[in-house]
C-alpha cells in the first residue's frame, strides 16, 4: 500500500512565502502527496498568496489550505478556489473552517452560529463551482442569479472541513468530502474524532471509503527528546493562551483528549498572567508535549506518526516545529523510502 504523507506550513512567521514555496518544491521532489498551508487566527501570511506561489513552484503536488468562512464572502471564496484550481491544474483542496467567536471578535464581525454559517458557505460554494447561474437563500447567505464568468476546471473541488469540536466533527462527516483534524492533539483524541466523523458520515449515507481523513501532526525532530520538546513547547503552549484557553481545552477534552487535565488550566492561566508567553511555555508539562505531538529522535517521530495512522488518519500533514528541522523531517518521512516506515509501523 502506498504510504501517504504531506507537509504543513504557515505557522513560522520568520518564513516568507518564497521560503515556504522552496520547501514545497523539495517536498514534491521527495514524493510527498500534499503541501498544506494554515491560514489562522494568528494572522500569518494569507492563503491565496501562498497557494499561488506553491502552485507555480510545483507540478504534481496536491495543495490545500484552510480558509475561515465569513472572512471572505462565499462568492469570493468560490472565485478564489476556482482560480487556484485553474492555476494548479486541478490540484487544489479547500478546507473551510467555522468562524468562531474569537475569529468574529478579531475581525470586527457579529457572532453568528458557526455551524450554520459554515454549512451555508459550503453549500453556496459548491453551487457556484458548478459554473451554472445559481441563487441561494439561506439564513446567513443570500444571492440571486450569480455565475462565475468562466468555467471552473473542476465542477467539484474537494472541501475538507476543518474541525476540532464534536459539533465540527459531525458536520464534517455530514457535509464534507473529508475532514482536516486540528494540530496539537494526541492519537487518542484522533481515534475518538475519527469515530465521530465516521458515524456522522455513515448516518448521512456517505461512502467512508472515499472520505478523506487528514490531520496536521506537529513534529519536532532532534537528536534528543529534551531538545525536541523544547523546540515545540511554545506551539503546544499557544493552545493554552488565556484568550483561547477555555475553548481549546474544553473542545479537545470533550472529544476525549486524555493529555489535558482541567486541574492544570488555572496554573497555565496564572503562569501567563505573571510571566507572559515564556512562563506559560515553561508551565507546560513534558507529558503534554509528548502526548500532543510527534516529538523526539527520528525513531520517536516515525513511531508516533504511525500511532496517528493507526488512529485512522489517512493523510498525515507533518508540521515541523523549527526551521532547521524541515530538511531532516522531509528526508525521514519521504515516500521514496517506504521501508523506513515499515520498520516501525
């Protein structure tokens, strides 16, 4: 069976789009299947610019990105998706994500039911991508007699729903062509999340065999486990920032994340309030880092990625924790070297 693997980028603010495009080119050389870019609440580089650069730097690699609904109208998102699919010769995958209360606050929007808006955006985008003249009358999306001015390369671009919560996971199974599982989550959480998605998909009459299950896997590859933990610790800690602490912890625990304890959360909040980001990072126990990421030596990382595959991930998207780790990680997990995977998986 073909070993599937992708690379995920977008969080390292020191990397320019040109830097990332070079990484993507190297991933294609190593027979990676996909390069994925995260457009997030952290206001990193925007996905449209990044995916255009990635498309021009590659010839065969699938290219995906998250886009938070409501930040672009469904018509604009459909234009973007069709344009990037045309640019890349039909290699584009869109992962729409719900506009949470925090997204709405940051962008000066009123809070509206995230599940409802995500559902209507997905429905509207699919209609527009047919190339037909269409209308839509939902509770949050309305347009009449609209048509893209050119025929999209594909009438159905894959939409993988970005999901973390039980509500989002069920919605992914109901309306998505696949699911994109969030970063900073253990194999145990992942197994529970996949069960939730699959149950919803099968209840909706979907074919699970054709349903994609992708996950961003945080990887930290160093000569020692301590060095690997240190390199990825802040990304783990960022999920426990006081502004997002309750939401991130609650929804992960609600799905079955065993590595997060409610008893630890007050200490994380206090650490940040008293000492800022550095103190918060120091407060994160090693067990959190080990449990929520694939970190350590080469053997540790490969074994851990195998655990995510066993949990039901069909396409792991590997996110390096540090810039100097990119080349070793690409080499370690290249599809051209399947025996290395078979040694441990």
